[in-house]
C-alpha cells in the first residue's frame, strides 16, 4: 500500500466520505507541511490512526485521545492514537491499529483502513509519521487502557471542528503561531491540529473563519512545533 493510495470505496461507506477520499488520492506532503525529509536521512518510522466514524445521527466524528498530564512529553495534549513502529508491525496500518488497541481498546476489526496520507518528517524528534486514514465501520465504546499515558478519549464531531467559533490559533512561548481547535474542553494544537485542518479543507468540510484570534499556550514547557501545524514530539517513542 503506497502513500495516497485509496483502497476503493467499501460497501456501506457513508457518502460524506467521498470528497475526502477523492482528494486524498491526489494529496501531497506540501498539503500538510513545508518540511521535507533530507535525502539519505532515515528517521524512526511511526504511524497515527485518523479514525473517522459517525454518531447515531449519521454525522461524522473523529477519535482523539488526551495524553496524561504526568507524561514527560506532550503532557495533556490531545493527539491521534499512534506511536513508533515495532519490528513485528508489517506496515503503517498495523502500527496505527495496534497502538489504538493498546491505548484505548479499539477493536481493529471495527475499523477499515482507506488510505495512507503522506509521510510527515518531524526533524526535532527524528520521527517519520504516517497518518493512516480509516473508517470506523462499527463504532464501540473506547476508554483509556494506559492511564499513565492516556487520560481521556473523545469523539469530536466534524461539524464542531469546522465551526469557526471553535477555531483559533495558538502562540508557543518560542513565538511560533499555528492552528488549533477548542472543542468539548480540549485544546487541539500542533501536529494533530495541522492534520485536521488540512483534512477539513480537502474534504470540503471547512467553513470560512477569521484566523485573528490567538491564544497563548498554557504550558510553557510544550515542545516547539517544527512544521506548519506540526509539533516535533507528537508521537510517543
């Protein structure tokens, strides 16, 4: 399975998914970041699961988790389930699904992988992150399985992520400013917010908004983002 490849339209896939799948087939790294992995540079492989399902009313939502406040890196920060690739992982989807199972109890058979987004190079941490786009065919209850790492799990409605009232920008103590979302008590920023913002645009779900409001990041120890909307230490080693 190559980056940007779409595996077809599974039976039963909601129609609202079609625009995103069409655009994903044509997406490039530049749609997410201006950074390119240097030629000859390796990097530690990792993957995150971008899992989109729908609620009882047929409205799309996105699964995210919130890291535990006691973690050394990205404490309290919302993120996609995911992490570094293990030797036994056959490919990026295997990594993303395994991590989601370990972190929040996701049943891997309930999700259907649709496509791989472009690899994103995180220079500060040396990670090469592959976002794995998947459809949550059979949503089920999920919850933190590793309290030392995961504090909270949420399904964020796409309509609320796209709502201009919930879209802001955040300023890091370094001076960096990037996109963010304030949804259901969570401040989503960094790598995760960058991927979400790009997907909203690709799917045609984005609503015009005025990016004038800037909020200071409350945690001065947060890592300095390394890319457009990207944080350098988003993925747990």
